[in-house]
C-alpha cells in the first residue's frame, strides 16, 4: 500500500498535504507558497528550503516520507539572492 499524504507546515503558518514523491515546487504552488527559483537545475541554490532542518533544493527535490508524520518547511535565507 502506498504511503498517504504527508502534512506540510509552511512558513506562513498554513498547513497542506502532499504525496511523497511530489516535486517541492508543485507542492508549494498548490499551497499558494512561492519558492524563488533560478536555474531550475539545482546548481544556483535560489530555491533552497529547509525541510525539518535539512536544506534541500526545491527545484530538484521531492516531498519525502516522514517518520515523525509531518514536515516543516522554512525558506532558506541566502545573502546573495
């Protein structure tokens, strides 16, 4: 049986859910969140987000399954963007 949707807590305080394997940019769009992008290939770092404290590049990463049952997303701050 495939895993069910994972609750995602966004920086604006909203909570949505997405299936594991869903692209992060798609999950953010469905939640009404805007994640900045640059190259869309994972090399520039403009789309970095922190997911449960781990930095990922949203343009090439997908929503993971979660042992704790939910995910918390923070927008990474980059002084160059």
